[in-house]
């Protein structure tokens, strides 16, 4: 589904990603962990196609297509979706309209008709209830005045409605209290399916108690320096990251 080979990327003239390789197959949940400043958010920004990130070498294939040649909107339509560490506010645009417009854009890309209003409302109400969000959130401007936890819930709500093929979550756990963490994790777990890939970026092991990944990678200094199963998270919790950096340097 996602194949990253030898990815090098620069931000503001500095090389941040230095030969990153990563493959995600449908049905798999991968976690990327790593020290602050390792390049985790840079990777998610490159995948999303954000401005200011220059890919200098390597390739990214999404379902066999060259992702780096795709416009940002086309990436979303193709089924790649990101939830950010700091979700953006969109003043003046109601949450419900954004959800509907995004869903219909996706359906149009698949050659499907627009969703009927009653079916849409039924879908959205069901997903709101799942995320333990009040109906009033539909009629508020996107993320405007939302608390940190509410923004994160809203990001997962969007994913539950849009059902991306590949869901990328960058530090979705940061700033969440334990109850919100459970709701967000339950939402992500309900995204798990044989057709879908999930890439979770997290600084802390805590999230992985709730969303158990199939594969864990450590990203350090712009490359994947270690890959393992869920037991790797516990080892990292106990030992930190330094031992990997030292082993990598030798
Ligand atoms: P992580 O998410 O792993 O903590 P980031 O990808 O956010 O790391 O950052 C990696 C490095 O790139 C850091 O040294 C950071 O300062 C730098 N960096 C990231 N974004 C920018 C930017 N927009 N401008 C300048 N430097 C940046
Ligand atoms: Mg960081
Ligand atoms: Mg980050």
C-alpha cells in the first residue's frame, strides 16, 4: 500500500530525512517512535505534501502510484489521510459542511453519486456518538475554540466518516487525558480492517497500550534505525533511545 524507499527530505535547507525506508501493507498498523526532532513530523508532512518540504532523493509509492507527483487534494482523494499533532482551525466553515464536502469529493473521485442528506446525517450521528461528541460540534466552525482533546476527537471523527485507505496519525495522543485517550484509541481501533493501513507516530509508549501495533519502527536522525514487534515499545520504555543511536553509529 505504502512503499517509501531511500527518502531524503530537506526543511529550510537542512536535511532532515536521510534515507528512510518503510513499507506498509493493507491491514497493518505501524507505529513510528523516536526522539524529539528525529524527523517524525517531517515524514508526515512529506506524505501529506505540505509546502516547504523538499524531497531531494528517494521515492514514495501509494498503491503503486508515485505519491510525490500527486497534488495534495489527489492524495486525499486516493485515500491517504492525516491527523495532525496540531489540528488546524477553519473559522467560518462548519464542521458538518467540511465532512460532507470531503466525503462527496471522495465519492466523486470513485465515480459515486453524492450521499443523500438523511444517509449522511445518520452516518455522522453514529460516528459522533462513537467519539462521545455532542451534536453541537457539527455546527461549530472546524476546530475553532475546541480544546486539544476535542480537536483530536474531531480528527478521528473525520477519519471514521471518510474511511481512508491509509490513516496517518501524528502524535494524536499528545495532550489527551486518560478518558479522551481511550475514546480516541477506540476510534482508531475501529478503523482497523484488512483493507486499511494505519501509521501512528508517537513519542510515548502509552498510546501503544491502547492501540497495539503490528510493527514498531524507531526513527532517529532521519532514518529507521530499528524495526520490531510490540515488545520493542516496552524495551524503548525501559531503555530509552540512546542505545539505538550508539549501535547505529558504530
Ligand atoms: P519530530 O516530529 O520527530 O519531533 P520534526 O520532524 O518535527 O521532528 O523535526 C525534525 C527537525 O526538523 C528538527 O530539528 C526541526 O527543528 C526541523 N524542522 C522541522 N520543521 C521545520 C521547519 N518548518 N523549519 C525549520 N526546521 C524545521
Ligand atoms: Mg516533535
Ligand atoms: Mg513531531
